[in-house]
C-alpha cells in the first residue's frame, strides 16, 4: 500500500507529522513517500505542483495531504500560487467526489457556538462535487466590458457550468452513500436563479428514480445555509456542487466545534483518494505547535477505510480519537475550562497512546 505524503505549507507540516506517527503505530505494511507541494514546492522547484510530486501522487494508492497556501504568495501569478496544487491534483487525478463528514463528538458539544441541544449527536455527511462548477468553468478572466451597466470599464468573469455526466456520477455517489445511512439526500442548488442549478436539479431528480428506497429533497443554498444552523440534525446526506459545498462545509465545521476536527476524502472513479483536513494552512498559527491535528488524523482513518481496505485500522484510529477527547485532551481551538490544553505533538502522542493502550501522559 503506497501512500504519497504531501504536508504542504503552514500547519500542514505539523499536522501531517502527527497523522504519519499515528499510521506508523498500526503495524500495517504502509509504504509512505513524502514530497513537496504548494508554496514549499514553489520555493524549491518554481511550481506548486512539480512533475515529480504529481507522478508520485498518480502512482500511489492514496494521498495524505496537509494544506497549502500563505499570504506571502498572494502576489504571484495565479498558476503559480500554492492553492493551484490542490486544484491541479483534483483535476489530474479526477477526484470528483468529496466526502466531508461533520460529526459532533459528545465531549465537544460545548466547543460549538450553537446550543448543545441543536448539535448533540450530530452526524451529517456533506458530499461536494469537486471538479466542475465555477471553479473550473471556462472562459474566465478580465477584460474591458463591451456591454452591461458600465461598458468600457474593466470587468472580471467566471463561468459556472456542469455537464450531465458530471452531475449523474456525483448523484450516484450521494444516493449510494445515503443507502448506507438513513436513506435521505438533500440536494442543494440555486435552481430559482441559475440555469446551471436548474439543470442540476433536473438531472438529480432523474437519477433519484434509480434509488426508490432513498428520499430526495431539494433545497436552495440560501435556505440550506440557514437550516444548517437552525436545525442541523434534520440533514443526513447534504449533497451539492463545488462552490456551495465549499462554503456549506466550512459552516458545518463550526457545528462540530472547530474546523480542526473536520476530515475529508476526495475520491476518483477508481477509488483512489486524496485525504486532507477540511481547513487550510492557517498561517496565523503556523509554527506555534498549537494546531489541532485531529482532522488530519481522522482523514488518515478515512484513507484506510476508503482507499486501502483497512476498516479495522480506521476504527482503531477513530476510537482512539474519542478516547483522547474523553480523557480531556484539547488543543487550543477546542479547549474549554476544566480540560487539558495540549500542543499539536502532545495530541498526536495521546492518540498513539490510546491506540497502543499505553498510559496517556500529560
Ligand atoms: P484556514 O482554514 O487556514 O484558517 C481559518 C481559521 O481557522 C484560522 O483562524 C486558523 O487559525 C483556524 N484553523 C484552521 N485549521 C486549524 C487547526 N487545525 N487547528 C486550529 N485552528 C485552525 O483558512 P484561511 O485562513 O482562509 O486560509 C489560509 C490559507 O490556506 C490560504 O492561503 C488559503 O488559500 C489556504 N487554504 C488551503 C486549503 C487547502 O490546502 N486545501 C483549504 C482552504 C484554505
């Protein structure tokens, strides 16, 4: 089982080191190879996704990814910016299906900004389409406007587009995932305003006919944003396009207490996957040893389950994370009065100790 380990920038290196440490305690035959990506790769190779890194990713069964980006690269031409690395990996590997489970652990109910009764027991799955929509649609760019309200002035534009096969394949992923859960899919769109999302809604409704055992509801994205904080437990599988999914999954992260708790998996048609925390490189706290590594450690568990067929090992990691939270270990982002504040490394050590059932130090 070959894993490409791409820590990236900012807290990426700190949190991935902890996930690798956890993977190494499982006694599995894992071949992990590390490579530069993002700003770190740009510094050395002049490109955020060098050929060698892409080749390693393509040849691996799975990719464990940290995060990329730093404000200092904001002035670079867009193709050279660190964030292009993750977009490039998604595109080159065809990683179209993004799974973001938002689970509120009992011990973290108090860390959420919502009332405990709204989020206790929360377990929703956000499925986001990842390779289409306005993020990749062409044409895009800047130009001098020839029409509109201000002809002759500068304007910028992007193109929102989805093809039928793109919508069909992600819809199948959502319905199949729902079959393993409570058989309910909420498809989030903006069909009242956008042609692209009226088409989305029509195609999803057609695909739903193949899954008569799964209940389908449609919801406009503005309402979904509201319902996520009003009555989040009413969702089970929340399924949407690339941009709406980007925004709603960050919103959902706060239901769970911290974005530092939210893992994600991005899969292609072959089951090959990229596993990363839902958050970014957090330059504001990079190098301080205070980042929460649990989203990355939980992403490693998803990797074992989805791409490496090691469900039992994934269960062990997830159980260990519950154990350390129950034992009161908290990084700064989820700390509250009466719990033990620990560093990134100490949190990783605690998970390792919980897996090996040795005493958790602290
Ligand atoms: P961010 O997710 O990096 O940070 C948002 C806030 O959450 C910050 O206050 C940060 O300190 C906090 N945070 C994030 N992860 C945390 C963790 N594990 N533990 C504790 N606190 C955590 O988003 P941002 O600040 O908007 O973006 C920073 C950089 O990351 C930008 O360059 C952006 O483009 C990039 N980014 C990369 C990815 C990716 O690599 N997939 C995703 C999102 C943003």
